[in-house]
């Protein structure tokens, strides 16, 4: 794409790109939030029940996205050959509240297929600003021959007074722009040199495609979600009109007046609080079987199983008590697909976090870490195991002389916890053990070497 050379025209181009994709992004947000419109219904059905049932939803979209997000946790960063976590990188992470906001980025990427991480200088030169941005407010332009090379980026927002503001990010400078409303022209308000020499708006793609776009986790879920909602609406209508059994009677002479109208109409009304009584011994009564709606329940469960299979979401996440809850090895087998899905996301999301951290160090003036392309995100293990199973595995690994730090990492300890545990192991004993002999101190371990057969 040939981008305009003047900044207002470039801003107008990227503004249009945001507006063009906004409907698709907003639709994904609506499905994630459970705001679905009733589909697969005839016009007569809509006219009769649309107003009553249009807001009725059975939202499975949020579960599909959150099942992965809750297993994606960043524990730290490594740079170069040093395999320990980088303290300064973690300080930047904490200073920008990314231990909380990272899940927002992962949720946005999983929901709409795309999120952004913006890295800019702050008032404190030692703490660059790292924020998570929405695809409804940010966009980047990439080189046509290299999808990883960003030519420009923009973030826009609406001020409290209604003024629309934006910043265009280029490798050489940042340009602040303003316009009075959505239809007016952009005006450049200020320009700031970009010392990082790179567009600091980093895309985080979910299920990245070769053409440079990402795909939402909900793309395959939304049609099935619509079908679930339709069946749920039919079940509600069924409970209103078919659940109450229809009754019939024969052999009864219905009294009528001289005009042919029924004299006592209420005697022949059917209700849960009324009985039909007849004195004629030849009268017969009966009823048509009502519907319990279980056919709809079974059909809904089939659709939910399709959602589970197509999104690799464990069935017990979706079916709950309606299915047999797995345990042991069967539980691990059902979660294999989700774990593989999370590991794939770690690779894609990790690239965005690594580049964002390199940009942050570029703004700090750290030349070495700003060019550390061997940087690595330390992720928490997405696989869930029982404590007994995990301890047993760690004990066996220790017998093979696996280092303690590796065992602690397998246990799920964060790099910060590992450092604290290492410090605790190097502390001298607190005092003599009254039950010890030959002058041994408390616990029988005064040095830095862990006692034998200690798994951690």
C-alpha cells in the first residue's frame, strides 16, 4: 500500500481503515458479551415472539474465549544467554500494570482476532509507557512485501468535549492531530521525534494468517451460537403453548341459548385450577400428551458438542453436569486440545510482548536489550495437573539430578518466587535444634546445599 506523504491525508486513510473494520469487530464484541439477535426465525415467528425473545441468549462465546485466556499468564522475560528472569523487564511490566492488563490484550485478541500494544516515552525516562489498545481505536499499515514491517500506526480517541484526537506514529516522529468532529479535516497540533526509530504500535494477532490478519476464536462459534439461541427460544415457546396438556371430552351435551351461544362457557374452559364435571354416564374425558422440551435440550447439547470440538474447548467446560465429568487421565486427554491451542497462542502473543519490551528498552536508551532478538517471554504452564501427580513427577526428575530451579519452574513458581526460594535456601539456620545431637543446627542443614532427597 502506498501511503500518503502528508500527515493529515495519512490520518484520514487510517481513520477509514478503523471505520471499515469496526462493524466486524463490534459484532465479535457483542457475541462475547452475550448481545445476540435472534436468527434462523421466520417473519411470522419474529412478529409473534421477536420482541419477547430477542434478548434471550445462552452465551457460550465468552466461555470459548476465556478458556484460553485464563491459562495465558506472563511470568517474566529472558534476554540473551542468561536464562534467569530479567528484573528490569519485570519492573517495567509491573509499573505499567500489565499483570492485570495483559489479560485484556489476550481477551481482545481472542475475541476480535486483533489487539495492539502501544509503547511510548513517559514523563519518567526510566519507565516508558506500555498500554493495551483496541482495534476500534488503533490501526497499523504494513509494507506490502513484508507483513512484519510497520510503516505507520495511529491511535484515535474522543475527548470529553467531543473533539476527536489522534496520534500518528511513524519511524521518525509522532504527530498529534485534532479535528472538531467526525466529519472535519485533521489538523496537526504538534510533532515529537521518535528516538526508537520504529512504529511503536505492535499488533497482537490471534490465529495469524499469511496475509497479515488475525482470526477471532468466535468465527466458527457465532453460527452455532445463533442456532442454540433459536432452539432455546423454541423451547420457551414450547413451554407456553405445548407444556400444558390439551384436554378433550365427548358424550356431553353443551347447553346453548336460543341464539346458539353456549350458556355456561366457563364450565368448559381448561386450566390447571379447573375440573370438568359431567352427569351423563356416557361422557368420556381424555387429554393429549404435553411436551417436556427434552427434545430441544438434546439438540442444544449436540450443538454445544460441535462448539467444543471446533474450538478445542474441553466438553466438561460447556456441558457441565449434563455429561460425565472426566477425571485422572481422561481429564488430561480432554484438555490436550486446549493446551495445544494455548501453546500456539503463547508463540503468537509472545512475539508481540517481546517486541514491545524491546521498544520499551529502546526508549530507556538500553541499546543491548533493545536489539535482543533472542528475548523470550516466560509463560506459566497452561497444562493443569493434580498436585499429587505433579509432585510424583518432580520427585522422579530430582532422582535424575534435574536442577532445583527447573523443578520449581515445573511446579509453576514464578521467577520472582524462585529467587525468593533460592535466597531462603542460602539463609543460615535460625538457631540450635534442641533435639539435635553433635552440635547440628535446626533442620540439620547449615550450608547452601539442600538436604538430600529434598524435591524442591
